[in-house]
C-alpha cells in the first residue's frame, strides 16, 4: 500500500492574486506646469516679491495646496472676487469655499500666510516704545484689521515708559457694530499693570470716519480709565481707505 504524499504535488503560485497590494503609480506634473513653477520660484528668490504681481504671488502660495494643476486661473478668480492679495488671504473660510476650486488645502495655505504676516507685524511692535514705533503699530493694525468683514475691537496696553506689553482682542461684532464694555477694558489694564491704553477697531465699510457711537464709547473708556490713573492715549479706527486717530483729529 502506497503512503499518501505529505503535501500536494501541484505547484503553488508565488502569491495569491487576491492578496496582492495595489500598485500606486505616481502622477507626474505635466512638464509645462513643472517648468513654470520652477521659473516662478527662481524669479521670487532672485528678485523678491516687489517685482511680482498679485496673481503670481498667489500662485506661489497655491502651489503647495494644488501640486499637479495649473493654479493661475484660480489665482485670477480669487483676485477678481476679493480685490487684491490682502483681500484674498484675509477672506473668511466660508467666502473662500464659495469659490470654485477652493478646498480645505487652499484655505489652510492662505490662512498660514495671513497668520505669518500678522505675527511678523506684531513682533515689530511688541515690547517696544509706541512713540518710536507708531508707524509699525499702524502697519500691524492695517495688516490684521483693514480687510476684516466684521468689526473687531482691540486694546494695546502700555507700561509707564509707553512700551507695548499686551495686545488683546476685546470683542468681535457684526459688519457695523461691536460691543465694547469699558469696565472690562479697565479691568484688563489692571491685570496687566498697564499705565496707558490705545484702542483700535475697524470699519468693514472701508470708511474710517468715527461714528457717534464710537465717540461716545471712547469717552466712557477714557472716564473709567482716568478714575484709576490710566491714560487713554488714542483710539484709532482702521478702514481700507486709511485710518483716523481720535487724538490727531480732535475727538479725544
């Protein structure tokens, strides 16, 4: 009687087809897109941003978000929608999503650029005397507030040497109103051991002319601060058309 073989004599496949991992073939950029991006990056590195129009600056930002597609049409659409480079990176996520071709990756890249610009501008004024860095302070306010779609109210807190020691957002509002509580402004001044204040808020309409409510609120803050020996140096209203200083224009 012949013993049965210990294993099948039928040759086995080297691998089971149904178990094979899918092969991913990398998608290469078309050469014209790759070459264009290389040229644009080289121009930026050689000459900086001043020689580049807004749509090319936007292209540079969009390259990382959209790696294998021509982004020039989207850059132009964003500029047509929001006006300029600053308007694009400052636009809300909701409005950006309404633009065809914009997704989470694009919004993330734009907001990283916006945050970096704000942080750089803030670093130029924090822990420095306001008198010697007033232009830098205004530049920071313009960068962070001029293109906002709703009102924002900020307070800069200063020490006895007028050095900026804190920058706080006190409130956000609607397109034409922001609630401000003088008691809270003064309470935060005491928390920071501040000796002086500068108020700043924006007008989304673009016109920085103070309203009657702005003037009344400023007077309330000034009175509340004065009781505690805190000086209100100024209230600046920021708009896309410029800014208005209460101190310079005689409102304070």
